[in-house]
């Protein structure tokens, strides 16, 4: 009876797809669950940031006229985040392959971005204190505010005391959960909106590096010979480029741009992915299924990316998790040095404010520093767990121990 159950259990395990087996093994590890929960929380916070921290009321009635200033003042980037999140949820519920879901999500986000930037035109000048003035005049009949009623760029200029305020120190009816920074802006609001910078630069920079590394590494591993030699020399050249110094140089000459940071981090960190893909393709190119695909006359892109890449993607998944953490650290380092974004909130920028301030305000260092540490630590936990999940030797050892 035991042997029969074991046989059926083995057949059930083999009948599951590779991605399902890896996901099941990943979720068994406590570190991976902790990391995934933190990243999921960051994604939710970044997606719904306009509804969590916003000086514009979610709903208000003034002189009998109802409106939603929060929706009216939403920027194109806000709509892109919301559309991308909705598409990701829908695609996860559909019975599609992983690459089909990813491709569909990328195309959907691109379409949402184009539509949002073409149709959404928020007001050029945002006056946050107008709502507080209306409320003080008694003209507001009904008001629903966000849980944190302050935007990331609301510096409370209509108040006399716009300096640094400690966490939960009430003044004039204001309570800031995490205090304020040196210009009077709410730290909690800036922390929430800064999550978008961290997640965006991590995913986009890593995506660029994955795309370049997979393409060059695949060609190197499949063709070998002269192509491999030229490719390896190219890899060595890019590995010798210091990413941080290149970022500093571009910021000095071309100004500060988050998109420029993403591109530079992406095009200077693809060499590691290329090495992984090259090693896997050198091993797979002699396999029977690849030779059969060549004999059938399939096009090169189909052989490389439809047949070979899915069988050699395991090391890429592990490296990508660490690559996202490295990209976040690079942006935080640049912002900490005072060469990051100027007005947009960033965790590294907030750390820089804590250092530059004449008096040490612990909340300006603890909260953004803790967010950077937890985010990088979460990606490292996921990477370590993913490394064990895709390793067949680890799976056999775990199965034997159980």
C-alpha cells in the first residue's frame, strides 16, 4: 500500500509542470515566504499610493457640488501602475504559460502608458492648501481623506511651522505618523511614494540587463567558436566598467533622470546573465531535442528562445533576484550622495537629508534605511530560496530526508 501511494505521488509530482514544482518548493521555505510577503506589500503600497497618501481628498462636497480631487489630479504614472496591477491579476487567473503572461503584461502596460500619457493631463500647478482653506472657511459639507492626508510634495507652506516635526507630534491638529522632513513634507507619504522608485528601477533595470544578456549569451552558447570569443571579449569589457562611476559621470553631464539611471544600470549589468545563458546553451546545444529542432528546419529564434531558453532559465531566475537588489542599492547610493532625483521622493535621498541635517533626526535615517535594508534582504531571501528550489540535488536531498 505504501509503495503504491509512493508511486502515485511520484507520478503526480512528475505530471506537474516545472514552474509549478519550483513554486511549490519555493513556498515551502520560510525565508522565501517572508521575502514574497514584503515585496507584495511594497507592490500594493506603490500601486495604490495615490489613495493611501494624498493631500487631495478622495471625495468632497463643496457648496453642494461633489467631486473627487484625488482622481482628477492623478498623473499618467499613477494610471500605469493601476493598469499594470490589474493586468497582472487578470493574467495570473488565466490558464497561460509564464512567458505568455509576461509578454501580455508588458504589452498591456505599454498600451496603458501610451494611453495615459496621451489623454491624461494633470494641472500644471498643484495647490495643496486650497482644501485646508476651504475646510477652514466652513464651505466643505462632506470630506473623505486618504489615511495619510498629505502628498509626498506637500510641504505645508500654509502653516507657519514648516520645519522638522517628530513622529506623532501633534500641532494645529496635524499628526504625522513618521514625522516630517526638513522641508515640512510628511515622511510616511514620501516613504510610500518612494517605493515606486525602488521597485521601478529594480524591475526595469534588471529587465534590460536580462534582455541583453539572454540575447548575447544565447548566441555565444549556441554558435560557439568565433561568436563565443567575440562575445566573451565584449562581456569582459562591460564587466570592467564601474556602474557607480558611470552613473556619476552621466549625472554630471546630462542631469538627473530616473530613466537614465535605469538604462545605465541595465546596460552595465548584463554580463553576468550572459555568462549564465552561455553556460546553459553550451550544455543544451548537444541535446537530442535541440538536434531534432535543427533537423526539422525551425528558425533560429525558435530554437534559441522557445526550446533552449525554457530549459536553461533556472540560473537566470536566481541571478535576476539578486540583480534587482543591486539596482535598488545603486539608486539609493546615488541619491544618498546627493546626485539622485531632485524633487521626487527616494529612500536614498531621505537618508541624505538625515546626514546633511544640522541635528540628527533619527526617523529620517531609521525609516528609509530600514526600508532599503528590508527590500534588499527580501530579494536576497527569495534568491537563496529560488537557488535551492531549482537545484535538483537539493530537491533529492530534501525528498530523501523526508
